[in-house]
């Protein structure tokens, strides 16, 4: 086995499952820190924590190869004051707690990857945003990202290398954004959303997992990294790829006014769809990391082949 112990904090969601499956054959033990108990499955076991206080779970962090923090309430909701407070607290509290515990451990994890969001950059249709020249945006989502990253860097961890992973929209067949877009396409509503010119900075789930492994192999890497494929795609083109690959000949567009009305009905925010995220992974590429899925069209074809159109 390449690794002795991988810790996934808040790892019971979609991305946690992706990472657990990826490391299943690479690690002797995978430990998921979760608020809910779950029966052990082969070398994957769940340890209960509340994300707010120290407890027996802290012993699990000792001498771990990698800790990946995935904690955070789903942002696919209306931004009421109650939801906004929960979105912030569910990210900041566990991150600060992990930092405090790691700071105090004699044998802390070797590497701590904190998964944050590429939405920290401004709405960009004019030029791509990288780690060095990207411009931080404004608004609630950006405020969340800033507080999140501040919490990550609050405690000094000299024995633990830290990486802030600014994640794009993860594409995979089992959950998250892609199945929802595919459902729209199947219902004939898979046209462009808004004006369709907004960029989607996406990344295939397999490349997300592979890059965390890459960081473990390259101890010289630390700091902020964008986790997006280097070929962002415009919304209209992405929807066209999905229609074409799933053999749907047409797709009704959703103008901004309709999205705003629909967002109220289903309890979400249009920002998730209409903000132009044009983000590039300059530091990952400079380090020599190679993405398996370089274009959105290739990612869409692979996902549909595996999950929808076998053979």
C-alpha cells in the first residue's frame, strides 16, 4: 500500500465518496470524520465528530499521510440569513478546529488539503483567473471563501504542509451538478442558461482525486492551487455537448428572468448558474500535473458512457 492512513473530514458527501473509492486500493486505512455513524466497509471506516469540539477523533489524525477537509453545507439553497450563517459556520468551524488540533499534535498529518472554491475569483468573461494574477471578487460567496481560507491559515502547522484547493465545478455521473444538467436535457430544457456566455470552470472527478495524490508525491508544493481543467467552457457549449452526446436534438433555453423565477420555486440562487467562472490551474500545470480529461466534451462523453450509455 502506498499510504498508511487517509483522513476525509466531512467525507460522507459526493466528493468524499469519490476520494474514498480512489484511495481504497492505495491506502491501508481510510477514515471518514462524519456527524453520523456508518458501518465500516472493508478498509473504510467512519469516526463520529461534531466538527466543533475536540474528542476521541483527534487520535485518528496522528501520523496520517493526508487529511482532506471537505466540510461545508451545500450552497444550493436560498441565501436567507439562517442559511448564510450555516454556510459560513459549517466551513469555518471545522477548519479552525482541525488547525488547532494539528497545531497541538506531536505527530500531525503530513499533508492537509483544504477544499475551498474557485468562486472566490470575480465574474470573468474577459480573461482567465489564475493563482498569481486572478482578482478576488465580491459578494456573499466570496466572503465565505475569504473567511474559509483565513480559518485554514489561522494556526501555524510547521510539521504539516498545507494546500488550499480552490475547486471548480466537479463533473461526475453519480451526483453533484452533472446529473441535474442531464435531467434538464432529457426533459427538453437543456438549452443555454441566461445568455450562455458565462464560463464554467469544471474538473472531472477523477482528476480531482488524482491531483490530491500528486500533492502527496511532491512535497515541494504548498499554498494555493486552482483545481479546474485548463479549458473552461461557455455554458451554451457545455449544454450543447450534453445534448449531442445524449442524443437530444433540441433544448429550450432558460433566460435570466425564468431562472430567477425558477430559483425561488426550487430554493436556490441564480449565481450558481450565471456567474462566469473562468479559472485556470496555472500552478498545477507548472508543477507537471497532467489532467486526464482536458476538454469538457471528453469529460461529458466519458461520464455518459460509464453511467448512461453503456456499450
